[in-house]
């Protein structure tokens, strides 16, 4: 499904890659816009703590693994077990991948996939510093994952799928790489209502996870069509309101740039965390909660390559 932004899909992908590359390199510290001065809409540690990350977990990962780029804490609901294989979509500097690695233990494996070379370099350096022998970071697009079929037990992602123009392709890839009955827990941005056109057409709002989002019902339909379900919403909050409470100057900059009033977008931009499973068939089922407001480790098994 194409975004409403009047920019070719591949150009959008390249702009996202460029911007997150600059964030990884420290040239920029925000995905919110040209004047933003902190992480994805707030300071990295403060943002992560507000989302629900535990202080002990943040202290356990290598310095530089947390850039505050998420919109939830999907790992809290993934219920990882020792020995499982996990895929992190859009793994960035490695925060969730490292936390997952601790939970699956040395007998488990974690693969992070990211399309931004600078993020991959940073993640691999973090893995080496932290001694994560069971984590591997691979370069790739979420619409064409560099993994074999039915090779992972669980998939997670944190505020990344909304940035992909062809979200349906991402969900088909997730269904392909998951083992039958495998699970998906994702935090992402969806819409409960149409955004004003000026915000839909704002490129900085796209790379800041807002204008690339799609309607909640459409999003869930794409999941179901890929053979992932039933969809259960585990957490749901007003993303822009929460961001405005934390860093009002950054949200106000977006509103000023687009000429939009806060009441025009109130309640429409939602951060949700949801769970779904790979079905044994592609028969759709009902979505639950749809209306709720280089590696540091050893080579992976050949089947996972």
C-alpha cells in the first residue's frame, strides 16, 4: 500500500535511510524535523523510561544502543523463552535485539535487520563491546528480508513498519520467516482518522513516524491478509499528546510548519503495541482491540541465512 505523501516510494525510503544514518552518526539527534534537538521526539533515556523500559534493562545494554527511537516496549509482551530464534525488524543501534538476546540466552539467536549502513555499523560495534555472541545484524529491507522460510520463533519491531511505504509486503515477509504458530509483537503508529493534508504531505512528519502511518483498520487488514492473526491490541495511547507532554516545542514546530492546530489531530495518531500469530492457513480472523482508543557471534545455522 502506498503512502499518501506525494513523493515516489523509493525516494521516501532513501530519505528515511539518509536521516536515520545521520542520527546514527550523531549528526542529528532527532527524527522529528530540521529544528528538533533531541531523540525521536525527546531525550533517548527519558523517552525510553516513559515508554516503559526498565532502568535495569537500559543500564545492561552497551552505551549508545538506546537512541530513544521507539514508541513502545514490545519485548514486554513477546514472552521469549531460552533457545528461541528472534527477528528484530528495523533494529537500529540494537537496543531491543540486545534485550532479546539476554532473554533467549546463549542457546538462542537474535537477528536484527536494518537498511541503514551507519545504524548497522553502530549496532555491530555495540554487540562487540557487549560481548553478544548470539546476536547478528544484517543489512536488508523489510519488504525483502534476508532470511530463509520458517526460521524464527518470534518477530518484533519498534516504530519502524510505519516508515515503510509497502507495509503489506512487510507483513507477507514476516509470515514467510515465522515458523507455523510463531508470534509477532510490534509497537507501531496507526491512525484513528484522516490527518490534515498538510501533515500528510510533510516529509519530516513522515520520517518522524507520523504521516507514514495508515488507518488502524487498513493496517490490521494487511496483517490478516498476510496470514497473521488474530490481532490483539495490548497497549494504545495518543502518540502526539504524549510527545507534546514531553517535548512540546518539537511537536509545536511540526504544527507551525504545517499550519495545523492541535485540535485538528487530537486523538488521531496512536501508538499501539499488538500481538499476532502466523496462521497455518490464510483464513482471516477477527482483530481484537481494533476499535480501542557484522555479527559479534558465531555463524548462524544455514536455514536462517
